[in-house]
């Protein structure tokens, strides 16, 4: 199927780094003009407090990539915009 935009929120952190890089490569080969909007959790202090308040103490269980490694996997793409959401995650618009 053809698509021009992909939106993903806090899912790529569960990929092994090489798998994520391969996935991005395949996406860009499928459509070089693909636009991607991704949400990446900061996994920081506020996130950790709120996961306990929400009764989701295992919310970060199974994460394979830090936020820095996650966004670095997308370094081949151009970052158009980036916004922080309440200091808990960053949303990126990439081409």
C-alpha cells in the first residue's frame, strides 16, 4: 500500500537499534518523500512519578532504546519541527 505520512507514538523504543534502522531504511525506500510524526517518551523523573500514580509501575518494562538512541536512529531524515509535551515526551516531524 502507498502512504505519505506515518504517525507513531512511543513504540520505536521497543525495537532493537538495528531493527529500527532497517525499518526506517525500508520506509524511505518505499516512499522517499515519506513524512513521519513520532512521539518519543523522555522516560524521565516526571514520567516515572506519573507511572506509579497511574498504577503502571511496569510502563517502561521492555524498552530497548533510550530516547537519545531512538531519535538518533532517525538522523538520516530532516527534522522539520520538534515540540515538547508537558516535559514528558517530544513530538518530532521528520522528512
